C-alpha cells in the first residue's frame, strides 16, 4: 500500500508516515538503532556546547573548550545526517527528501550549511572569536527547530500507529 492509498483508505485523513512495508523495514534495520543512539547523543553534546558558548559570550573565558565542543557537535551532526540518509534509503528507497520527511530534510540542509560555515570560518581563520560563537548560536537555533520538526513528526506517527494498524488489519 502506498501512502496515497492509505490516505484514501482512512477516509481522507492524513496519510500515515509509513506504509506497512516501510514500517517493517524501519523496525528491522540497524540504522533505526543507530539514529536512536546518535540523536540523543547529539542533543546532549549540543546542550553542553551551548552552555560553553554562553559561558564564553558572558565571561570571555573558555573559548577553546567551546570551540572544541562546537566541532564535536558538528561532527556528530554529519554522522547523523549520513546515517539518516542511509536510513531513508533503506526504509523509503531514496537517500533524502522522501515525502514523509521532505521539509525536515530541507531544513536539515540549512542546519548543515550553518555548521559547515562555522567550520570553514574556523579553519580559514575568518571572523572574530565572538563572531564565530554567534554563528554557532545561529547554527544551534536552526538545529533546535529541525530537531523539533523530527520530534513532532515522530510523535504524530506514534499517535497514528494504532489507528493505522486497525485499518490494515
């Protein structure tokens, strides 16, 4: 059953996030576990890094520690994006921009662009320390929005799963 078929089958309500086959692939692939580990780890690193950045901006101390934390956060972001695209390929048959996660993936590109801009500026020695920290804050703000997108989407999928299972039975 394609998503559009599910849309018709449930009386025109919102199409479920996963078809039966996609849900089976999601539940059986190791990439779901990888995402389940990386996402909270990235959030933990984000939170610690955010505190370090704010400490630097308020006190002027701890620039190196904050910088290292931003680099670690960015590397985790790259890891979750690469493994997430593998997960989308396994579950949906497409590397990125599947209909179920299209807008989350679009916004992820902004998140990647801002984090990458930070690394480029850091490596090239462009901008002031404070400017780099402010860029990191902009990248982190975009990350928070993107994380909220995914959490809301996954929550909606979890809430609709029982009704979708009843339709499929």
